[in-house]
């Protein structure tokens, strides 16, 4: 029964991931097709990411007090409803503008963080601790699979339907995901975590522990530099593909598909790499390749070169994340890991909405490739400033570490 319940949960996560990936493909396409504006595409990306970050500190509190399963069902249910309402508005009132899309994005972004944290609190109630590593591996493989299947499915659907109708596919994925987790009530009780924690004291304690370790702050700095380039790639994928290089909507899907394939390839190469190199050097190589991807996008003379740069910048984040996740565990006391890591994730991802804001402010009068060039040069300078101190303190330089579980290659 337990294996069946986990399989249902895994299937629900796959459906939710597919809905997420189709949504991430459809929204930039709809925004750029509706406005033709690089700046508004950047603004849309900013609006998509800011609620995710704002809601992160609240997500754990909600999961503890309400129960991870209930939060998960509510989050995916709300995302399904938002997609349905927006699809109806855009079908019945084609001239409604960007407002419905932006509101849907903000709500879905807020719910994404809730579902992500709720997942972490629900899984231990479905899987015994002895099988947790195996379960996390399956879960990470499911997430990576969705990142490849989602864009491919979106591209196929665009052959038969307009981009606005993709929202129905997103709604179906979220609705089926919520229904699947709702069915997990049979056979066992999934209850809220015991106890209630005050939010502000927890955050203050985590912030104090983070500020006390300069190495952790340097890791945050490196992650923010990586996310700046990745954020620009995500925020400008539609303007670069459709506008600058004059490609089709289906070709836009190949950008996300390439990023997903490279990400899975890096994930599969990790055990081989860890037998030959230390985690530290894998992280440094990944950073330099991500930086190279940014420079390639900044000077790409054709769509093929742009696709290569985009794939390198996004697809190799998994390798870089292994270094970040492994190194930071050496500097955080076990009893403070949850608080400190949640703050690090929050800070690491601040440069994602910042990338969207930069495009929104400068995209109308500065060529997109010049924005990539400046961001890449800033990241290179930041790396040079951080490298020496980090190299001297890093505890993952030697010897090569055993291969981490698949979840190590997940989000920072």
C-alpha cells in the first residue's frame, strides 16, 4: 500500500511539474506576442518571481500549522483555477490586455512556493526514513523529466491550438495533481506537524548564524551571480528567440527543451565526475561554463549559438548546485540548517526577479545582448573578488566526495 501511495504521489508531482513547465513556456510567449516589448517581458518575469520569494518564509509556517498535504492540494487547486479563469477571459475578451496574465502569474508564483515546501513536509509521511534517499532520487528524476517533457508537449500542442489555449493544459496538470494528493488520505493519516513556531524569531536566529560565517555569504554571492545570468536567459528567451532571431513559437520550446536535456545529462554525469574531481572543482568549472554561456548569448551571431549559450547557462546549474549544497553543510550547525538554508535560498534567488527588473528598466533602449554582456562581465568580476577567499576556506577541495543523492542537484 505504501509503495502504491508513493507512486500516486510521484505521478501527481509529474503532472504538477508538467503544468509548471507549460506555464513557464506559455506566459513569456503570450506576453511577447501580445506586446512585442522586451521591457514588458522582463516586467512579467519580475512579477512571476517576486511572489515566490516573498512567500517562501510563510510556506513553512503554513505547512506546519495546516498540514503539508492540505497546503499542497490548496496550492495546486488555486493554480488550476487561476489558469482556467485566465484562459476564459482571454478567449471571451481577447482585448483584455496583460492584466489577467500578470494576476495569474502572481497567484501561481505564490502558490508554487507553498507547494514546494508542502512537498518537503508531506514526503516523510509517505516514505520511511530508510527509503528516503531512493524516494528523493525518484522525485528529482521526475522533476528533471518534466523539464524536458513540458516544453516538448507545449510545442506539440501549439501545432493544433493557439498559445492562449495552453493554459487549459496547465490547469489540467495542476487539477490532476491536487486530486492525486487528495486521494492519499486513504490508508493513513497525513497530519500537520506538531508544534507552532514563531516566524520572526526563527528568521532572526537563522540570519545571525548566516552573518557569522563569511564563507556562507561568499557562497550566496556566487549563487546570486549565477542566478543573474540564468534569470536574464529565462526573462529574455521569448524576445531573443522570436524577436532578435526571428524563430517560430515551436522553436522557442527548443530553448527550454535544450536546457532540460543538458540539465539531465549533467545530473547523470555527476557520479562519474565525483570519482575524478572534488566537489569544489566541479563547482568552479560549472560556474565558468555558466559564465561562458552568458558571454556566448551576449555575442551570439545566430540562433544556434544563442541556444548553446542558453543551454550551458541553465543546464549546468545542477553541477554548480551540488557544490553549493555540499559546501554549505560544512559551515552550518545541524540544529540550524533549516533556518539558515531557507534564508540562503531566499537570498540566492533574489537575483532572479532582479534580472527581470533590469530587463524591464533597460530593455526598451538597450539591446538585450548588451545587457547579457554587462551582466556576464559583472559576474566575472564578482567571481574574481570572491575566488581567493573562498578557495582558501573551502572544505570540498579535496578529497573527491562520494556521489550525493539526486536531490543534491535540485534548487539552491
